[in-house]
């Protein structure tokens, strides 16, 4: 039925199309989430269990590790004893890193569907969108009520609605804020893609992936969505404002990164050198 409706879209006036589809999008984006927060045991349980993370890292710092090519030039060994957030397919780098990240975050439905076996095998706390409930359950899985439609917001309390901001990094920033981290440092958030096309369009990789730290990240045959860098920048500004209002900060230590929202800092300068 849905495919038939969309086949007719080019022939339906825009206002009429909005009137026809608005009830569906209201249900898809918010109403079913609100119902799940009452009736779905997995989301109800997760929202209750998320309370254990509130403020547990108050006053500390953490690193959010993106997945850009700059990670190939970043000394990730320096982060072994730091609190770290890994995103999406970061686990492909774990053998080389020699350790796993403290936390894991993934909200993209295509990633969750295609990588569900890998993600299910991880052992650290995993924060996933409630949309992934069909593939995940059990200990160590914490579902978030995320969506990607307006209004744009920054969630100080991740037990409620969490706006996705067109990037999993933004969700990780909200989790880090909820945990109480005083300083959050981005690495590997290159904010630059060689693949071009309409933002959020779903494409299928035809070869090696040039946009991430590994050519296998979104390798041949992998379905993924083109980034919306402008929308993610708008979300990052919300994060910057929220952290600074609370006397906290977000720094960007990405080597050669193109993101210009957060204060830039040299990666190596973040680590004290031991005196001889």
C-alpha cells in the first residue's frame, strides 16, 4: 500500500500530499514512540535503566571517536585508558586499537540491520535507537527514543525524546552530557565526504569506502545514506550551546577535520608527557 501511494506522489498536488501523509508521519515519528514508552517492555525497561548512567562521569572527560579517514593518522593508543564512545562500525578498528571503546552508539537503521550480528556480539553498553528493537534485546542494550524530524533539540535527559541531528555523533554528545562529562573531545569527526548526492538519499556502495577509516566500512553492496552536513552542523551548534551554558565544553581534536563549530585543539596536546 505504501509503495502504491508513493508511486502516485508525482501526480498529487503538494498540499493534498501533505494532508494525505501527515497522519502517517505523525504516527511514524512520534505517536508510536510515545505509545511504546508506555506499552513496549523493551523501551520502558531501557528508559528506566538509563537512570543508572545519569551523572556517573561528572567532572570527567571523554572522547567521541568518529569514523573518518583521519583515524588512520591518529594515535588511538593514547585513548586506551580514557573514557571513549565508539560509533557505528568502529569495532572494525578494535583489533588495531588493542582495546574496545567504553560505550557504543548506533542509531542508523541500515547500519543496525546489516551489522546486527557484529553489534550484538559487543560487550560494552550499547545505546541504540528504538527502531532497532526488531534485531536486538538483552543485557547491555539500551534503547533510546530517537527521531530525525523537527523540532530540533538537545536532550539533557536521554530518557525522553532524543533528536538525532543527522549524525550519530550528536546523539553521543547528548549521552555524554547526560553522563555528566565536563569535557568531550571529538576525534575522527572529519565532516567531509567524497561521495556526493542528495542528503539522506539511500545508496548502495559499488566499491571500497573512501569516506571512513576502512575501505570495508561501507564496502561493496552496503546500503547507506548520504550525509546531511549542513543539518548536522545546526545540531552541533545546539550541543555547543548546551554544554557551554552548563559550564562544560566540547573540543575538536580531529586531525585535518572540516568541522568548524567547536574549538579546535591539537590531539597530542591533550596528554601529559611524563617527566624523565
